[in-house]
């Protein structure tokens, strides 16, 4: 099943990769996440790092897929990560239907063959979108061995996710979700709450209303809506709120929380002077 279909129908669970380490990504893929989201916006992750993380996830047993959260909704950044062979792209701070359309265009090659509608050089896909992704022999096409096939088919295979992170984005969520080729919306809870003046106050009425409006926009368009949970309590709360899928924690968070629990358990048995 394609990742876009999983997001819509299979209630998938993802993990967040902010540490640019193939070892960490492989270890997380071994835990049977449906997908891992590699962050390049707020993490020191280069395109080379992305490619190595994708290799690590692909090498792990199971069917974990990789998406990349790009640093900005920019077609140059997007084409570079797409060439690594990922299954989807997430773009931050999408605030209008036009910005969503630009995101979709950046993820697609120009229409080819039977998929093309219109004169040569101006043809669009059946949904009216004309891709602008540049063509190159990279990892995504087995270094050119499958380039013809990939150019013909990959437009239908990638999951394209728009992040809703501001009040303006919430106001435009219905129009964003209705853009052809947008496969999911993703609420960034920290940024959205900060933009509304209630940072991390997730029970604030204005934040709760913004979430409800975004969920309603996705439901109306038949587009799933996800978000990030950084604790077990948040997993419960977000699912109760009606989100369709979650990223259920981050690599750095798992590392820090695991270390903290181990220290707490140790200190239950050993006092500060080291006496049992």
C-alpha cells in the first residue's frame, strides 16, 4: 500500500528523526513504525545525511517508509530530497492554497505520455497540476536504471503533506486540503500554539478551536490530518481529539526519556552518597 493510501485509510503511526544518524534511524525502523519523518528544518541534517538515513530505513526488516520534512516549501530543497528515494515530503508553514499547489508542483515531474493533457511543453496532469521537478539519474531511479519508469509513475506514488502551523493556515485549511495532490495535513502543535499566543497550552480554547477547524477541513476534503505527540498522554489526547494519524515521539525524546527513567530507577535503590 502506498504511503498516501496508508495515511488515508490505515491509521499509521510514525516516528520523528531529528538525529542525523543512520544507526538511530535503523533502530527506530526496527520498531515497526509505519513511517519515519526525517527533519531537515530544525535539525543539522544535510541531503547526504538524508540519503544515508533512507538507506538505513530501507535496510531494516519490515515495511517502514521515509518522508522528509524540508526546511521550507522550496522546489530546490524538495527536489534534492526526492532524489534520495523517499516516499513523501512534508513542507512547513503552508498558509494558502497557492502555496499548497506550489508544494505539489515541486513534488511532480511534468506529465508524460497518456497522463499528459494539453499541448507539448504545457501539458498538465488530469487534476490540472503541471509538475516542475527536475529530472536526474539519482538514487530514486536506481541511478538512472529506472529513470523512464520513475518519470512516468512516481507522480502517483509520493505522499505530499502540508503543515498547518499558524492561524492563517488554519483559516485556509479547507482550501489547502482541497488542492489536488495534497495527501494529508499535519498540525505542528508547538508552532501553531505559539502563533496563537498560547505556546504549548494545548487545552487553550483558541488552540482547541484551531485543531477542530483543521480536522473539519480535512474531513470535508477527505484528507487525513495528523500531528506530533511527544508523550504517552499526548498520544491519548490527540487520538481522542480525532486525529487520523500520529507521529508518536522523537528519537531525541526517546533517548532522553529512556535515560531519565533509568536514572530514576537507579536512584530508588542508591542514595546520593552511593550507599545501597
